[in-house]
């Protein structure tokens, strides 16, 4: 009698225990991952230019000196770390470093307005330098319809670039040239991410706009009249428009292979150019602005845990 009672009690108890464990397992499987880590590497190409006028009024001439760095190429590496605060809200820290291993630069001075009557031109090597990008972004899943998501994004950004002017074998006067121009952008971004999840892959597109303060300093090492290590500085405001197209292929439940194509365009408006000299006072002219363009193809692994 007692044994039969125990057996009759144990059976429903085991059934209830099995049901509870099953519910916990399903809940754990449906629970989203808290951390996402994505290292990646690829190649990047960029272009950068700026110019100044002859005086603070932007005249005499309106373009006095212009620098253009073009065909800048090299490897790029990055690491993204994302934390899911809730099922809808997440924060991501991103870092990307690109090395400039190939490129050239044009240095031109003009006597007349609108880039007329050039009295100096040089084509120089620029196969040295780097591009660094860092951001902290907050995203929220605002809209979800089936497998399609829209996630607004706001965040802070910092960009730093170092460009070189190096001696050219075609110009004996450039021997020993190693001038540098370091540009920094600081500000905030806003935009959205659009994600479509398919059965075997997912496609995402991110569009961001940014407002930045721009500051730059240069060291023109072969001009004796310029002060060193800061020969002149630039200050202005910038507007950025960037995009990212992402293709993700799941390898298992916590690992994905991802391919990204990233573009970044930053336009800097007119501002102030300050030139520092060894034997005369600082001079101010109009900084006409700058333009930066970059695109990159990147391959990464996305780990979730």
C-alpha cells in the first residue's frame, strides 16, 4: 500500500519536474545573448584634401594653397563590442584602425582666383600614415515586422587621421621631406539600422549622419620659416554621412561570418588657418575647408555569448 502510494506520488512529481526543466531549457534557448564581439580585417581606400585662401577675408586669391592626398590604400583592422541591455536596447563600442601603405599627394600654390596661374606644383609620395575611428552607439529596436527590424541609433564619434608628405624620387628638392598633417573630428552621430533576416543569412544596412568639430595641426619640416613641431593649425565644423552594408551568414547558434562594405564621407566647412613662424607673429588666413572620402571591404567573425 505504502509502495503503491509512493509510486503514484513519484510519477506526477517526475512529470512536473520534467516539465519545469523543459520550460527552463526553452527559456534559456530563447533568451537573447548579452554580449556580441566582432573582430574583423580588410582593405581600405581613401582620399583627403584641404585648401586655404590668401587672407582672412578669403581673397587674394581665394585658393592660395591646396593639398590633395589620393589613392591612399592599406589594410584595416577593427573590433566591435556590443552589450544587449534589454531585448530592444543595446550599446556598442567600435574601433577601427587603417594603415596607409600606398598613396600620393599633390601640393599646388596659385597666384590668381579659382585655381588659376599655379606657380608651384609637386607630386609627392604619401605611403605612410593611418586612419583611426572610434564610436560609442546606443540603438533601440523601434519597429519589428516579421524578420524585418528598424533600429534608430545615436552615439558619439572620434576620428583621427595622419597624412604624410614624403620625398619623391622625381624631385631632388624634396630630399628629407617628412611633413605631417594630423586631423581630428569629435562629435555625435544619429541614424538607423535596417535588418532583414532570411532563413540562411541576414542583410543589414546602416546610415548615419554626424556633426563634428574639426581641428588639425601640421609640421612642415623643410620650410625653415615655419615653427616646429606645429607649423600651422586649422579649426572648423564638419558634417559626416556614412553607410554600412552587412551580409551575415550563421555558422552555428553563436557564431556568424560577416562581410561589410563601409563608406564614410566627411565635409569640413570654412574656418580659421593659423600659421606659426620662428621670427614673426602668427598669421591668420581663411581655411577653405576639407573633404575626406573612405571606403572599405571587411571580413569578420561575430561571436555571441
